C-alpha cells in the first residue's frame, strides 16, 4: 500500500510540474501575442484548444489514478481477509493436531 501511495504521490507531483510548466508557457505565449497580435491570432486559438486538451488529459489522468488507488484498496481488503482466514485455518489445524496428540498421549 505504501508503494501505491508513493507512486500516487510521484504521479501527482509530475502532474503538478507539468501544469506549472504549461502555465508558464501559456504566460510566455500571451506576452508574444501582445507584441505580434496579427501574426499570432491563429496561434491563440490553437493554444486555447491545447489548454482544454491538457485540462481534459489531467482530468482523465486524475480519474485513472483514483481508479487505480480504489482497485488497490479493494485488493488490499481481499488480501487482508485471505490472510486472516489463513491464520484462523492454521490456528484451527494446530488445535486439532494438539487435541489428537493429547488423545494419543494423555500424560504428555
């Protein structure tokens, strides 16, 4: 579970870095548009579309990460249940074996 949380943290940091870099890039492009309005009119439209695509990609990535975390949580619960049941089975088998040993050698 710790590995999953670490991976989720790393992915979150990567996404944050991407967003920061893209925001910086968008700010730089906006400054260029001020100086070259006519020349970059089309670029502005393209960048707006790209911004929407990036936001959509971030949203999808966030959903994928959350789905993965949820899946790992569910798997973790299943594994915990399995381990607990296995431990109970071992205890029960040990008790049965001890009882049979007592029945065979009551003075031990």
